[in-house]
């Protein structure tokens, strides 16, 4: 668990009242310390002449020994002053001030005191340090999946808005009417984002390190990703719409094909959103069969609506020839090439 925590960019420290030699020996066996690691003694903290000196003492230390209860709090405050995001584990009454001061206080649920549990923000039911590491992993998966879902929904919205503005700019009839737009959101966004939210851990997710607490959900990379995907879908759909009208298709027939193209685009883009960095071809569908089921359901629902009397009249849909469907599906696959190029650039720039 210590090894996994360190691989995830988490610095693990031991704070104990025991003898420095005992603490250092156990810390080395656990991988918290190595042969070069020294021990910060409680006397060192007591002799420090102020917050600045304490900040220097704790900057790179991982083993603190002969520490008094009040000094645990001083260590936490010094780490926080250095800009670290601090989690503290403890079980005793003397741990309560440090648990309360830390960004995240983690108390022991089995053997911890009531005071420690009340001061903490989290309680470990099994008193197992490995559960903290598991929690870090699950938290990063959840946060990554939130970003994936938001990126997918935003790109879809940008594409739909972009088609309207581009069509108006070219003097074209409105590409979709209101009910078609609602239908598009129903059969793509509603179904597919639930499958995307069930993504498992990406390779190397923990190794990317922790994010800064000040980091925004919409960082520059997510903005670039959503704008690129949304703009690509909007431009292709608009030019397809214009080309169909110029070729003599009716407005209704052109809308029908462009709506199908937008559905296919979003069916394809959800696979791009499985990872912000890794290739869409590097993810096995066995890792998330629900996503494949969501995409197939989305496509089947839309195609089924084309052949359902009453519903197709309400939505302005009509059956398409197999060759037309294949052409639309083939055009939508071009979005994968665009996003693969974007991911390749991002990897080359070393973005995590």
C-alpha cells in the first residue's frame, strides 16, 4: 500500500512517539524511508525558532520520532504552509488536533477513540492503511469519469449550437427544428453518458500524480478537446447539409440525413472520450461493455424511429438507404482521426 501511494505521488510520513532508531527501522522496512533518510526528532521541532524553520524541517522529511501530541499539529500546519495537501490518520485523543487541522482527517473506526472519530472527516471501518490507497484510486477514477462525461456533453452541445450558427451564416434553412433537437439529446446524451460514467481505471491513472486543489475542471486541455470535437462535428454537418441542399434534396430529406450524421458523430465521439490521453483503439470493450450497449441502443432507437409510423412523422424522420447510412457512418469515423491527432500532440507535449 505504501508503494502504491508513493507511485500515486503521495508522500507517506510516519509520525510517532517511539524511539528514532525504532521508527527509522520500521519505516525502512515499509518503504517509507530509505538508507539516506534522516529522522526529525521532537527536540528539533521544540528547538525551532518559528514557523519558517519548522517549514524547512518538514519539507522533505518522512519520519518524525519522539513527537509530542502538540507537535503533531505543528507538523501538519508546517506541511500546509509549504503548500502540501495533508491527510492525517490517527486513533487517539492526542491525534484529534492534527486530524481536525488536516485537509482530510482519517480516524480509525475499530480501535479509534470517540474524540478522534469526531475530529476526522473520514472514518476507516477496517483500520487498514491500504483502504486509504484504495480510496485514492476510486476517487481518481470518479473524477476522471466526471471529466469524460462533461467533455462528451459539452462537445455535443457545441456541435449542435455550431450547426445552427453556421447554417444561419450561410443563409441556410434551420438544420433541425426544436423537437428534433430534443430527440437528438435524448438518444445520444442521455443514453451514452451513463455508459461513459461506468468506465474503469485507465492505465497509469495513479501514476499521473495528484491534481492541485486549485485546478479547475475546465482546464485548457478540456477546453481545447471540447472545442475541437464540437467544431469538427459542426463544420462537417453544416457542409453536408449545404451539399445536400445544393444537390437538390428537400429541406426535410437533408435534415433527416444531417440528424443521422449528428447521431453517428456522437456515437463515435463517446469512444474518444474514454480517455483524455490514450488512444481510443487502446481500450478493450470488455472493460466497459455497458458503453458499447449504450451506443448500439442509441443507434437502434434512432434507426427504429425512422421506421415507426407516427413517431417518424412527428420527428420529421424517414428511412434511409443502406448506402446512405454507410456513407454517414463512414463520415462520422473521421472524428476519430481528428481526436487521435489531438491526443498524439498532447502526449508529445507531456500532458498528464
